[in-house]
């Protein structure tokens, strides 16, 4: 502890507030200088709380050690420095704004105003590390944990913001030094710092992260030509957000990443949808859907779309039974139960049950069924109390009481529904049936079972978080594998391993594939404004709307990330809905020739040169948005054969070029270099009819009108020289 305090004192001595007020750009950040403020914040004070990870754009402005590797909509590049565009048009303006923001943080923490710090436009890790270091250690306002997900885990608050989370944790500090207390919280969560991975200074100060997305970006679109790995990359992006530790530990094992992605997709931590021309607001947000009741009547109910469902799930706060041990659900009966109608007169029943650790059944009135052991005895008890039971085999009053009294057992699990499309709690039965006549006057419910509440969700969760289909309106019935997803339920009650505990954040991700193919105005409707970071719940300018069908008040939570993919061959950025363009960060994904260089030469064919040459010709003949991506050729890494290359060309590349050039075979041939090949046998596209064939078919005097017909030369696909001829003359 003394060593840590010494590091803290050393930092404040080197970087006093007065020194920061005189700070120059070179003193703030420099790739070759280990005595800059940025280097101190990230490296020399790492033991006081880490901000490692991500890319150098988190400092607002940074010096490059090499030319930029690509253009990004939120980054501007100067000759030496690059900076986040929102800080200014020039590096001087950008640095001035960043410096001013840093001083704002210092001034705010000196007076204990952490609410204002939350609104200052610096990266979260940077501003809270600064706030921590410049605060009064004897009266701290900030803990040395700067990752929101960890703070939320510590507070069991999946949607809380930094200022509230710090306040909640500091209430329990007692007289412990803030450094000691912070590390105790860290260790109690059994976390390991993400930066245990050694990152070189050169890699660290690069202007792009390895995968190309700025950390904490809520709305991102990956755009580029076909085959550049946009959909493939969304798996990495989603895991970086939802399971960052797992991703870092397994980023080179694609099979593990895909398997984990599928698990999170199944558990609704990640959502996936593809836009198309007929996709609508009703599909995406909510709409009326027809259904048939048990009485064969048609009813129209409001059904949530994937976006609303993901937003609702991300907004939920779960109260967890802290005494719960790992629970094996096998051999346990599982029941669905309603506890009052949320919009009816008995809506209070649910809260009463939560507060008193029981579940109540309204059927049975004020009758005591303690002496019944089967359905027949339940019927007799009803009749003894002058209740008419006509249809003994189907009367639901009998069925519900018999289930509650005689079929339900200690150890059974009960899922509490909220309508037929949501659920709001999970409990375990802990007592036999109890008749409590004292409850009749209060609620009219007298049939009781004591329970332990393992999970209570506020607001309620969508059914697809746990079920395979919508729930029935019946008050109480047993659930089987055809209705409830037993794997998801077991996942709720399985205590995670140490590794699993560190890997899941509270964030969720919605992936929208082919986002540019849908009518954005129709699909998002009025909600397009709500996805902006500042307009989300908890944001500085948070907004909510009343939805047209359900009439519910709706907002977009700040922990839902949206990742879209966009094929520029379908629609260019210039044609994209301007409302969408303003609210998303755009990350360009072009052909990665470095990946193609790993493909061995195939009978003398250099695949990287082959693809690059074709793309250069496409740019000349069309544009760069219609080039050919590397992913078409990646199967050659495992099978570098001429046969596979021929299949790729014949079944994928040629059809794509035909589509690009509207079957203008002459230009297709130019992309393939056919016009430069003296040997016609090496051309992929050839004239369908020779002069002699035309004369034989049409006569000597007939002239070909317009463009000659072309066809594929099948022999060329099997000849290595045909491919080599694409990039050599």
C-alpha cells in the first residue's frame, strides 16, 4: 500500500494541476516519449487502476508512428497527429478542446461534482482515471475501477452510470483506504485485468484498433464491397462487447469464438436480423399479430419485434438471490404461474407475493383443501362447500387447485408470467400447501405455497429469453421442453466458473445484416432519434416515446449496441438514408490482400496479385465499391488447388462480374485481362460464334447487329496460365 501511495504522490508531483494548465501537445502524448501525461496515465500509474486496452483514440488526439491505414468517419488525420473529429477541425483546436476537457474533470473532482464529469466528452476510462488521481484521497468520490461493466457487476445494477455506481460502492467503504477498497472489489468479482496481454508501445499508439471499431461506440456500420468479411467480423465485434475477456483469450481460435457467439445468440445476449425490402416497423419494433384463443376465437395482440425485445431485455434489472447455490434443474417439475393481472384490480398480488416470499392461487376461494390428495377429493371438497362442478374432467377450478395442492412439490420451480409474452420472476417451492384464511379479506386469495425468489426482473423479460413459444393465459400449468428452453433455464441457475464470471458484460448487441436494403424511415420510424447516445435512457438528453400499438412508454437503453453491415455494391454511402448516416459510426472494410498473401502459389498463380489486379481494373471500369472481397478466396488457404480456384471463379466471381456490368461481357473480359491475352485459349470470356459459324448459320452476307454474343471458355478455368495472364503481360 505504501508503494502504491508513493506512485500516486509521484504522479501528482510530476503532473500537478498547474502543470496541466501549461501542457503542450508534445507533453500530452508522443509515441517516442515515455514521460508524457498519456504514458503516465496508462503505464506508469497502471498499479493504481488500469485503463489499458482499446486504441489510442481514447486520448482524443494522438501521434502516429506510421501513415494512417485507412479513413474513418470519426477520425481526422494531420501530417503527424490524428484526432477524434468532434474535438475540432485542426490538431490545434482538437488538442485545445481535449486539454480543456481534462481541466474540467480536474476542477469538477476538486469540488466533488462527479455528475458533471459524466457529461464531459472524453473517453470513459480516461476521464475517470484522471478524476481518480486528482481527487482528495481522504474524501474520495471515485474508485480505481474505470470499466462500467465491472462497476455494474459490483452493484448488481445492469444499467447504472458511473456517478451512481461510484456513490453506491463508496457507501460501503468504511475507513478503508480507497486503493485497498478498490482492489478488494476487483478481487471479489474474481476479475483479471484485460491488459495482462503485453501490448507494445508501437501497437498501442496505432491509430486503429486491431479490429477497427472504437471502443464504446454504440452504433456502428461495417461497410464495403461483397466478400470483405463484414458479417464474419460482426461475430468478433459482438464478442468484444458482450464477452471481452473471452474474446481476448480466444481471438485466434475461430471455432471457439463461433461457438460462444452461438451460445450468446441463443441466450438473447446477441440478436441478429437481416433487413430486406419488405421488412417493416411491425417486424422490427411492434405490431398487431392475429392469434386463436382456446375458444377458437381470433384475437389481435401486440407482438414485440426484435428491436423492442432487445431493448426491453437490456433495460431489465435482475434481483438475484445472493444465497443461491448452483441449482440442478433436472428431475424438477417446472410450472408457469400468473400472480394477478398487471393491468387489473389484482395487480397488487404479485408485489405482495414478492414481499412475503410466497405464491398465491386465486382459485379455490376461501375453501381449505388441506385434506385432499387427488383430483376427485378436490371436486368433493368444492361440492361440500356448495360450489357446483359440472364437468369434472375439464373444470379449470379443479385442475388449478389439484396442481397447486397435490401435483406441485417442494423443490419445484415456478416461472411467474406477465401476460403471455413476458415473465417477471422465478421461484423455488419451499413448503407444502398452506391454507391461510387471514388472507381472504385482504386479497381474496387463501391458497399458499412458500417460495424462495431466485430471480426477480424489473421490467419483465420477453418470453424468448426463456421460452420457445408464447405462454398460455391459464393461471397455473406445468411446463415441458416443448415450451420452455431447459438449457436457458439451467444456465440461469448454474454458477459460472471463474473464467465465465469475468467474461460476460451487461451489454447486449443487435446485429442488423444488410441494413441498407431496408427502408430505414419505415423500419425505425420515430425511434431513429432515440438510438443516439445522448438520447438514450440515462443520457444527457434522454428521450422516450409512446409506442403506437401497445401505448407503452419506450426508450433505448445505453447498454444496447447496434452493429450493421452494408454491402456497397447494393447501395453506396451517398444513397444511404441521411438520418441513419448521422447516427452511426462507419467503418470501411475493403479487400485484405495481406490475408491473400498467405495462400500458397497454385501452379504458379499468385492469388493476391490476381485479386488485386482485377480490383484495380474494376475501379477503373466502375468504382471501388464494386471490387471483389478476399473472403471469396479464403477457402484456398486450406485447399490451395487449381480445381477449387476454378470453382470459385466459375460459380462466384464470374456471376458477380456479370451482375456488376449487366452482362456486358466485353467489360467482364477486361476485368479478367482477356483483352491483353494474345492466346485466345487463355481468355475466360470468348465470342460465342466464329466467322465460319456465323456464315454457316446466317449466310455470307449477314452482318452481326450490335455487340457480338459471348460465352465462358471452360478450358481457361483449368489452365493456370489463364489466371497468371490476368496480372502479367
